[in-house]
C-alpha cells in the first residue's frame, strides 16, 4: 500500500470514529444485530432518536472504514452488522493497515 492509499485509509477510519453516534454503534455491535435490532436497541436505551436511514448511513461509513462487517444470515433471512474484533494497527513505515484478532 502506497503512502497516498494509507492516508486515504486513515481518513476513512478517522471519519468513522469522529462521530459520537458511530462510536456508540461500535459498542452495541458486539453481537450481530439487524438494522431493525439496532433501531430498537437505541430506542429502548433512549440515547439517540435517529431515523432508520440515518443509522443505515452511519453503518455504511463504519463498514467502509473496515470497522464493521455485514453478513446475510440465511436462517433469519436478514442482514446483520457486527464489529470486527481485534486490534487495528496502522504501520506508517510499511504503509499497511491490519486488524489482528482477539
């Protein structure tokens, strides 16, 4: 990965973590949840009152930054989101971004 690509990757991650809402989503996505499940959780907690479309946009930013993954669950026939577990390492000297598992 070149320096420009590394910079762009860091910007994606920085943007994803720059929102209080997105950081909170990372904490509740320890278990796989659907968009409806996320909306229900936020509503029950009374923390954020956001429209479904807004939460979806936040999830897409987290997914594009590589912090959240989405997976289609065939048994439930629904798309679920979960955090990618591990530590993210940005190696500026080698120009790499990697996630090391738990």
